[in-house]
C-alpha cells in the first residue's frame, strides 16, 4: 500500500466523519421536534482486490422499533379521543350541581324536584298564601331552567363536535396528502439509490399528527411508498390519481364533508335529507362508520351517540314531569306555546317530546295567576304529591313509566335506566348516568395517558434523540476527524520529502 492509497483512505475517513457529523447535527437540531425519529449514519468498509480502501457512506437509516412506534400511534389516537370526550362532557356535568353539597342547595335536578315537592307540601297547609304559591312557582322554574341549561349545553357540545369533525377532516386530508407527496419523493430517490432518511422522518411526523386525528395503521412497501388504513382495514388514499390532479398537499381531498348547524331534530344517519347530518365520504361513498379513534372518532361518537343520549334522557325527564303533573290536573310544565307535548318520543315538540328539555317552562297561565295551583282546594296538590311524584304501580293506580327506550329522532336511543321510578328517582338516575359517562371518559383518559407515557419512554430509548449522547458522539467524531487530518498531513509531508529527495 503506497502513499497515494494512504491519502485516499484518510480522505475517505474525513468524508465519512463529515457525514456522521452532519447526521448528529440533524439529530440535535430536531431533538424537540414532535414525531422525529433519530437518524443513524451508516458507513461501510471499502475493499479493493482484497486490500482495504477506506470507508464509504451508506444509506442513512431511522432508529425505529416498528412495534413500539405502531403501539404509540395507536395510543395517541386513544388519548386524543378520550381527551375530546372528557373535555366535552365536563362542560355538561359542571352544570349538574354538586352531590356533596347540602341537601336542598346542591343544584342537582333531584334536589330541585325535592325543593318543589317540599314547597307543594307547605302549600297544602297554607293554600291561600301568595308567598307559598310563589315558592312553588320559583322551585318549578328552577327545575325547568336547569333542564333548559343542560339541554342547551348538550346541543352546544354537539355543535362543537360537528365543527370539530369538519376541522379534523381537513387536517386528515392535509396529513394524508403530505404523506403521499413525501412518498413520491422518497420513491424517486430510492430508485436512484439516494438517501431518503430526512424525507422519511418528515413522513413519520405527518403520520404522528394523523394518529391523533384518527386510528390508523401503516405499511411501507419495498419501493418506499406508504399505505394508510383505518382500524377496520379501509384504505385511505394518499396519492390523487384523478385525471388532471396534482400530487400537491390538499385539505379538501380525499375525504369530504360539509358544515352543518346542528339541532335536536338532526341525526346521523338521519331519517330524511332534511334532518340528516352530513356524512364523511370517500369517492362519494359514506365511510363515516369506518372512522374511529382520535379526535375525529371522539367527536363523531359525541355528536351521534353520547350527546343525543343525554338529550334523550333530559327530554324523557321533562316529558315525564309535565305529563304526570298534567294527569293530576296541574298543567304546571308546558312548552313555550302552553301545551304538554305529545307522547311520541321521536317527534320534535310540540307534536312529540324530542327537544322538550330546551323548551320546558312553567306554564304562563300559572305565572299569571299562581292561585291556579290550588283552584279553590288542595286536592290537586295532594294528588300531585301522592301520584305525580310517586313511582308507577303495577296495578296501574299511579303514573305510567317514563320513556326509556325508542328515544331520539331515530328511535334508536335509550336512557340506560328504568323508567319505573319516582320523579326524584328518575332525576337521580339521569345525573348519575351522565356523571358515570363523564367519569368513564376521565378514567379512560388517565389510563391512556399512562400507557402513552410508558410507550413514549420506550420509544425514546430506541428512536428518541439524546442530546448528551449525540454531543458525546460529536466529540468522538472530532477526534476521528483530527486523526484522519493528521494522516493526510503526514502523507503530504512524506510526499514533499520524497519530491525534495528526487529533485536533489
């Protein structure tokens, strides 16, 4: 091996160190970039005819454990879904009062009904007292207004969920087409034998963002392309192959949906075009049911199942209170037009009770003339106390059961608890059921966050960037660079000496 070979080998060493330094610098610069995966500089020994020829740069790879990465993305979707659900339901349960407060002042629906029951009991002893009559109306109004507030909050959260669905679809489209755009570049470079690590990292960053919007799986083919599927196996396209389309990043392709103003009469799927919430489509086909997990899946479930169920529970309680009072001769609770809604649980008020919780109020007639509460005697008040507040009896001597199934405009919802209870019992069950739903979301979120944290730690051990480790590597590389440079300097000195010797 001559001086020329030594010089070539040392020069290759310098080039390799420069490459490794560049990779380490890239890692340090992206240490705090979400979803970034540590890049690994790979060099190979060069052998020419059995003789060492130095080193050469190989393809940069990502330090990734595929199983941990997939599990983390799945957990990202769970955390995003439970966060979405928990935040939405917290806004509703915050209006339900405190079960730990003193009885009579907790603000719960059951406590307000208890206050109404107490006021009616007092009225039987002082039926002519205008103060006692006003106390009854005030208690009834508090109950009705609480139903109004809870129902309005429920619909507000449904609207928020719908708006978030539209926003998530736009984000998902952006991430899908970003992945497709990067995949095209990666495939081109791979076909030329060039490095693609930086582009792959950008693609995984987009995939990480996508995993918070939706539960997805991914697969990278031999040519470098990445395919994306939903949790149930539906393929989501990343390349727009439509004639004339470009491979540019888009927020409007491949998924489409529409904005909508949500009302109690609307559902997905609806019973007609008039009351149907817009679907999410792919190539004109409704795929809403395939989109689960993440922010999108959480908001779809809230909009179409969880919140409509809460609305149905409120409507059932409102209808039961109004109809039981009316059956005893006291039409205290009515719609805004002064009537008790029809018995249908799938029609909107006043024909049915759907949406009644938003509209229930103390009858204007009673507000104008509180003495109607007693109508010359206390028998009606006593009947209300005995029967309207009581639980239905098997012999039919009491009120009918509260509607508990076949609820909502689709008739597919249920309260989740028995309708054969007293009014106060129904209110207690409603509050407990909704609180349990919110608590379950919070518990699921806490567990998901713990698991996510554990997986993030595991990922950091293999794929994350340790700045301390990278800086230590840079120091080592500096020493290697100096050593190779010293070899080159020595060879150059030897060349100079040789030339001087020949020249003399």
